């Protein structure tokens, strides 16, 4: 489903045009953004925090003061506005405060009145010589349902909401209220507003009438909530009505029951305009404020520049704050133009208590002059449904080429990246086999996306990889050369290229390599080097030896020019420079020069300097764009050469740091011609609340297709998310066809790169970064000084423009492996359970450890380095430890992973800490006498295996360490403790485990025993892994086999018709939907049993039915849905619910299914 009207347009053949220049007699298109917020522009009611406050509206009075009217209610009753809100009044000499409380305007006047109990969400206007205060009111029983930290609606009050107006000659009152609503509900039970109406917004029309929009709820869906939530339109000749309603709702989005809320409308420059709160849904990660437009007030569409704000505001001191809510937008107008935006805002503390305030935010509203855009028909998909060439990789845009298509023996797209442990990778996607492979070419270099490698193929297909460090200091450039053509698996020794003159500074950064056929394939290597200036060297022997580095462009001392380089490989090299970083250069400009045959030239052919006379200065280059205070500073993004041999430069300019405008410069008759393409949004890094954004000029990014320079790839903020678009220049000058490559994404997609060498017809033209989290570019000493933590390092993937197939042939080995990879890659790209960013140590806990154990299985069956490298990095960073509280079973589960790695590499440090932890269990717990597996009322229950989940976490760890060391004490401990827990929690009557002793006597609503599906899944999964480890002659094996068979027999009898298992095994009518995590563990155990001869093959159809059902729950992106969240008993779940432990178990099952179908398919 398309998320926004913008995206819906892409699916039809209707085009629209945006003006390239301001045109006379046309309604203007505006971009609205939020400016920095003054410290005084906040109001919390001034009563020592006793009240929660909400939506304020402002008017200026004849007394010269600014008046705000707002909602408030006692904070100690929680978020109970629906019963106890009242409208209050405060004043200030400035629209940005500080504010002084004046009075309560509307006191409670008795439940016999329609608005007698609650008044809320005011909006104030002056029409003529009178003031009008519109609001929502209700009445009811007055019962407060909520409390601090818990919001519970009183549905009687909610459904009694109606709209009213009060009138006064002055904002100081007195206000005349009416005994009847201005807008009442419809008497037609099928009308969209037959249940409740609220939240009015009104403006005067050009012909002197009044247009009112309001929120409405009907009765199409079950009460008390009803629904859908829509917005309706009404007109009147008077601000006090009567209003004539129109029956058609506005602001609608297909398939959404509650798409928007809180519109504020006004009329300006030939259009009705509205700022509206856009609700979040499964396709939208957070609330946002967006702009709508209408010509007649009835037909509303998202504005061309729809985005106004997300949930982050920036204060005047430069610090940002992420809010829980930013809503109830109210525009304050002066001289018929918007001046500021009033919003209700809040934050939520760890106790889920909301702390609210009203904020006044300066607005920037700028008429737009951008290129004509024609949207073309294409069904774009979310970035999550595109192929990842890596689940963990990032790149910056000043080292190129980052991705290259090379066709020799193979047809492959190669790319380089750096992961969030500081490893430098090179990988490829094979166009024929669809294989993805990657290798680490530099381990633990530096966590910094500036260190991305650049790739170069010589004329025989040998690959050269150039990379660097960023902020470590006196480090060289590094060069690797492949030993075989088209190979990434065999490289020679790393060459360390110390090319800088140390007198000028020894840092090397940003590698760019080209060769010129006109100079006998001389290779030129460019980097930022001496004195932080553009520096170069050359090699005439394929990179074996290099000339001394030389600065080739200088600006002022201490400036750091940024350079983009391009060559077709013939006789020319094109360069574009800046003065420096736009953070440091308020007038940062864009420059150009070209190298040819030993000399440098401007775009018009004017020779400026011989190579022997370097460095170039500003006098020797073209000024492509001159930064100034009005149009802003700039930053270069890309450079290319068109079919006529002329340069093209893509850059961004910044009138303010929150407004990033993409621009293109070409050489035409008369010199450089520049145009604005589009306002792309602001920076993409996810600014942490309370911090000033360090990189507020990090745009989404631009890339020119070097094989067809009429094509650009852009990252643009659409509907609060950065999406990738393909822009193709039309024959009509200054107009573009726009094709969305991604849409409806949940994550930002940034820094696109047009693959070098991908000619027309190549199916894979562009790659980009997909950000799960991007706060800053790295983590090292300088970053630590700026208070970024290791946990805040980037979590990004590199995407290729290949849409993942919707299904795989999951009954064949390769299809199973592809499905396993898809699940693993998605999970590695989404490591934050429930959307939360976990603390570093938690990724060793059981939720994560279960997934890491599954990743071992994926590596086991594929042998692919990218997966084991993730485990090695995890282990090295955590010193192969378990974290604190290591007596707890959940903490030792990770030891299974360390034992796996030790079995592969035999490195003692991989197991030392694990053995120390397990020995502590052996010798510090007095386990032979002191074991206490009671759960209820047992303060030490975490030290023993007192809940059935523990039998998956801990016993397998002891068995795994025994397997790789042969030390029997670990196996003896495992065996003893397992049966102590089993004797206590295992029901021999039911052949199932109670989760813990609290459930011995519990019954469901249907009177059935509570045997938790996933709890028993944990146990049967643990039994399976232990049996997989125990040798056939182990004296412990028969007892484990007996319990395994008992449980499998019982579980097979409880499987549902659709092949799944329910979350409550004995009560299928309670939460009857099959649950994924229980099913995947049970199917894993069943598959292993069949593969190893413990279960008869007559049960294969039941296994295949379970496998088929589970494969159907893997979404196109790789997300495995319908997973019950972390719990201790059956609880509800849905399609979009996922957890890492389910993905890990799926990988274990997948390994067994490859064996199963290998046997079945012969």
C-alpha cells in the first residue's frame, strides 16, 4: 500500500509540473520548516508542575499583548484530559514568551451542559472587531480512569465530544459561551460524524465566508471506539454559524483508519493551506507534521513540499530534543503571513509518565523555485525489500569509486564498505548466480565511514583496493592487489603508501584512483593529505611504486577543501573543490578545474597552470557557485563528464542548515548554468536529544550516472523518511522525469552511488546506504570526546537495486539457504528488539544469544565469511565474556557461540572466560545440595534453572564446552541440573513442561492447564541440541532420548491443521492463531529427529506442513512475523511482531531442512 499521496501519484499516468521559476498569477508553492526555538518560548502553566498542559493558540490583543489560550488539567490524575481539561489564558509582551498565567477562561459549569465537564483544544481568532474562541467540550459521569503513567479513556466523555465557540470583544473577556454546540454529531448513523466531533480549525475564505474543518468519528467499527477517524468540512456565512456540512471526508489515505489529526488551516496566496499531524502506522516510524493544500477547501492534497517537521526540535543553543509528541499545530499569523507555530509537546520518563509543555516555534516559509518534475508510473517498494550486499556497512561520498561493475569471466557488481567494528570489506553480487560474497581486507582498522575503500580494476581484471584511516594520525594509505583476476579471496601483502611530505602533515584520507590511457595507463591517486589539502601521486607500474605526494589545490591556511574526482580513463580528469567543510566555511563555494596532458584548464578551455607549477589557487579554477548569506554555503556531491566532454557537477546548498537544496551545474554556451533541483529535507543523522547536531550538512545525497549523465540518483526526504529516486532529464530544458526507486520505507536511504561501469541495460545501476541508526560517522578518540558512545555507532546496510523475490523454492537446498540468508540479513539490519536501542552488554543476553546461535548454524551450512565475521567481532569486542550476573541462565547462553568459534579457530581467549563462568557455577553454588528450583518466593531463583526457558539457555552451554574441551565436569553438571528442573516442572501426565511453579494450578478461561507454547519450544530445542552433542555411547543419552520422544509425541498431537502450534498448547481456542516461535522450535526438534533416525519418517508430512507455514510467515524483506514478544506465558501477537530469538531458531531449523530435503530430493 502506498503511504502518501505523493507515492500514490506514482501508480497512475497523471503527471504534475512544478514551476522552475516563480510564475506570475499562480498560487505559490511554499516549503515550511521549523527554525530554532528560543529558550523562553515554552509554557508549562507556571504552577510548579501541578498541571499538564496541551494545545495552545495565540492572538494579539488591542492591548499590545500576546494572548495564548490552552488546555490544562491536574497532573496527579494522569493523562485524564477527557474528563478534567479546562481552558486557561496566559499573556506575554512577546510571541516567544516568557508567559504569565492570567486566568481560567472556562470553568466546569455542570454536566447538564453539553460542555459542562470538559473544555479542550482551543483555537482563537479575530474576525472583524470580535474575538472567537473555538473549542471541544463534553459532559458525562466524570469518572477518572487513568493515572500517572497510564492513559485510559473515559469513553462516555470521549464520545460526548462536540464543538463550540465563545465570543468576546477582547481576548481578556468576558467570553460568551453558548448552551448548544456549534457543530453537533449527525443524526444519520451511517454518517462519518455520527459518534463524536472535535478539534475545530477555521479560516475566512476569500469571499468573506468561513471554512471550518473538524475531526469526526463514525460507527462503522465496533464501539466504544468506533471509527474510522476522519476530518470533515463545513461552510458558513458567519463565524458563529450555522455551518453547512459537506459529506465527503478529507485528508484520507487508502487503508488507514486514522491517518491524520489536528489540522490548522489558513488561506494565503491563492490556496488554502494546512499543517496537519500525520499519524504513524506500520509503514511510518513516527508522528510528523505535514503540509496540505487545497484550491477550494474541499479537495485537499499533500503539498509539493509536504514535510514540515518530525519529532525533533532544535533550541537556540543548537541542542536538539527528541519529543514523544509534537502536535496540535496552531499557526500565528502577522500581516497575513505565518510567523510561528504553536505546538503541544511532551516527553515520557522511564515510568511512562508524560511531561507536557506548549512551545512556540519560529517558522520559515519560503516560496520555491525548483526544476520541473514529471512523476512516472512505477510501483516502487520499501528499501527493506531490496537486496542487501551487506547487513553491516557504511560509506562516505569522498572516496570513489565505491562500487564497480566488471565483466570478464564473471558478471559482477563489486563494492567496498566499512562495518561498525572497523573492518574494511570488499564484496560482490554475481549477476548470473545471484551469489553474494565478501571478505575482510583490513580487520579492526577504525570505526569510521570515511575509511571506505575505493576500487580499481586494471586492464587485465586484477582488483586494487585503496583505503585509509581518518583521524588516527600519522597513518599511510593502504593498497591491496588481488593475486588473480576478478578475485576477492586472494590478495598480496598490504602496501603501506607513505606519500605525504611529513613537514606538511602526514594524515591520509579519502582515496580516489583513476588511470589515463593517453598517458600509457598511468594511475593517479588523489587524497586529502598534506596540510589537509588535496594531494596526489602517480604510478607507472601498476601501483608497485608511487611518486612523492604533492599538493595540487590550496585555499587559505588551515582550510580543508573537499574534492570529487572523475575521469573516463582517456586523457582528462575533472575536479570539483570546496573551500572547506560547510560547518567551518560560512560561504563555502564550489570550484572546478580539469587536468589534461600535463596542464590544468577551466571549463571554457583556458589553460591556467602546468602540473610542474602546482599548487592551483582560487585564481586558477572556475567559480561554479559562490556561497553567500542569501543563497547559502554549499558542498560538492559528484562530478561527471557528459557526452560532449563537458563537466557536470551535483552539489547541495544550504540557505540554512535545515534546508538542503540539491543543485546541478552544467557547462553550456556562455559558461556555467546552475539550477535548483529540489529541496531534499534537512540532515539525515539521527540527532540525539540534548545534543547539537555535529553534521548538520549531511544531506541524503546525490550521484550522477557516469554512463548516462542525464540520469541522477537522489536521496530525498519524503514523508519523514529519506527515499531513493531516479531523475532523468527530459528533452525540455530544465525538466525531469522522476521515478521512485524506494517508497514507503521505514528507514532512511542515503548516499546513493551510481555503479561505475553499469551501462544501459545492466539491471543493477545504483547502491545506497540504508540506516537503521546513524548518529555520527564513527567512533574513535575524537568522537568519544564529543560524548558519542560505542552503542551509538552507525548501524547501516548497503543496498543494491535488486528487489528480493517474494518467495523462494523452500523445498530445495539453494532456496532454503536464500531464505535463511534473508531472515539473517534482515535481523542483522534490525538488531534493536522492539525498536529500542539496547545497551552494549545486552546483545550478549538470551534474546540476542539465541539469534547468534542461529547465525552459527547459517555459517555452518554456508561457510560464508560475512556471518562468522559478525560473530568474531562480537566476541572480540566483548572479550568473549558473558556480561554481569553470570549465574543467571540467560547470561550463559552466549557461551554456546564462543564454544562454536573455539571449535573453528582453537584460540584460547575464545573460551577462557566461558570456562571461568561455568567453573563458578560448578564450585561456588554447592549445586549438589543447594539447588532450589522453586520460582515463586525464591529470591535466588535466577541462580538455578527454575523456569523451563532456562533449559535452552544454560544446559546447552555446559554441553557445548564439554564438546570442545572433553572436560567431563561440565557434562556431569548439565545432566544433574537438568533432571532436577525436569523432576520439578515436567508433567509426566501431559508430557509437557510448566513454565515455572506459578502455573501448576493456573487454568485458562476455558478451564485448561497452562502449558506455554514457546516455553515448551525452549525445552524441546534444548533437548535437541544436547542430543546432537551427546555421543551415542554416553550413559546420559538414553534418558534424554526418552524425554525427547515423549515430548515430540505430545507436540505432534497438538499441531494445528495449518501446521503451527498455538501459544497455549492445551487450549487452542485461547489465542487460536498459530505462534511462530513455538512452531519454529518444535519444527527444529522434529526435523532433527527425522534426520537422525529418532523419529519415523511417517511424520515427515507434519514437518513439511510446519515448514511451509513458517516460510509463509517470512516477509519479502526477511522479517519473520507472528512472534510472541518476551513473556512468561501466552500473550497476544500479530503479523508485524518479531523477535531475534525466533529468527535464530528459524536458522537452526533451516539447517535441518537442508539436510531433510537433500535426503528427500536425492
